[in-house]
């Protein structure tokens, strides 16, 4: 079995002591490399990027669940990003297409262990989903933690593993297998959240916009900026440059300009060129933030990725 990537998202982006402790937990796990930690205070969310073989990745994620459930209480958690769990979502991503079956098997094995160990409801999603309605993460997360109790009363939303009611403080978790996804946030020079919502609605695929684009409008930590928060699920069908231009066009129609943009996590090198960094108005982004660059720096020997195939 080859190396795979895990990108757990936790519902904490403000308490640096908690984030650092969870990162330390992952770094202490043998056979796993922590490639990146990205936090956002407005979203109140942190994304970790891990690399390893399936068994060490599984052990590291179980350790993360244990530490996160102890530290995060969704009953007092607020943030712009939708969430259902303390460890909200755990995507397992193959670096090469042939590893997808291993990621699916790992998602299901991990789901069983997490549900039993922590008495936590687990939903399988994307390629690991057992039924079509579980394929889309946004459907699982619809209603958020606050609506989870009522949602789980219906048979259609009983979890794949674990109890049929939420964990009191940790909610539930979605664990899945998918290709690489690019989390791309574009900040607009506006105080009006409705502007971001309208732009997001216009560009996302579900409303007739760009293929492979999911988007929502959210507030940021700055009162003069709102954000179009985007998941690009297939950057080869719809490149980042096209997404940026579509947001720019829709924003201009509403009399608003783009302030800057950011990428959460580590995009692959064939998704963004050096020249594109400036044209996309990316802040605090360098070539070291590319997936292959980070792997080459942190993992020896370097890992190759099949660049002829798509991602998350």
C-alpha cells in the first residue's frame, strides 16, 4: 500500500493552545507526517494535512479524535463554517488513483472504530458512501450541529455507525474518501454579507454556475470584508483562474471589488502556476505551499503523485 493524505477538519480555529496541542498529538504519531496546519478564526476551524500509510494514518486520526473530543464542546462553539462535529470531517485522499479502494476501506474501518470508541455517530461520504444521499458532504452537514438531533430522528439520517443521537458535545463526524479538493476563499471589499451570498449562489454548480464548484457566502473577522468560500472539487474541469474571474465578474455586477484570496491547505502544483499567485491576489502563498513542495521538504524520499488524474 502506498502513502495517502488525510485532511481532518476540526471545529476550533481560535484557541491557539488547543490547536497547538492537537498538532502535537499528530506529530507524536509514528509513521505520519504533519504537512500543514491552517486555521481560520472567523470560520473557527482548523484543517490539518497528514501523510502516511493507512495503518499509521488510522492510529493518528484516532488519537486526534480522542484529543479533540476532550477539548471541543460544540454547545459553546460558534463560527461561520457549517459543522456537525468537533472532528467535523475526515477526508482520506489517494495521491494516486489506484489507492482509492484503500482509502474507502480505511474510511469504513476508521468509522467503525471511532463510533465504538467514542460513542460517536459516523457518516460515510463521497466515495466511501453506502447510499447516494450520503455522497455529498453538504447534505450530511445541512442543519448543522444544532439541527442534528431532529435530523437523526428520521430513518434516512441514521448514521452508518454509532448511536442514533448526537454525542452531547462532539456531535457527529463525516468520514470519507475523495480526490483532492482545493479550498479557495475570495474576500470581497464589502460589509454586506448578501453580496457574498449572491456571488456564491451565482457561481456554484448546484445553481447552474461553474462545474465542480461549491460555494457559500460568509462573514470574515474583518467588518469591511465578506467572503465567498469555495470548494473546487475538480480543478482540471474548472481551473482556479476561471473561478476567480467568475467571482470578479459577479462582484463587479454588484459594485464590489475583490480584496484578496487565500487557499486553505496544500494545492497540487498543476493547479496553480507561479504566475497565477499574483493574478489570483493570493496572500501569504509561496511555492512551499504546494503539496509536492511540502512533501519533498518534509518526507524523505520524496513522494511522486500521478498528475494526470484529478483530485478530491
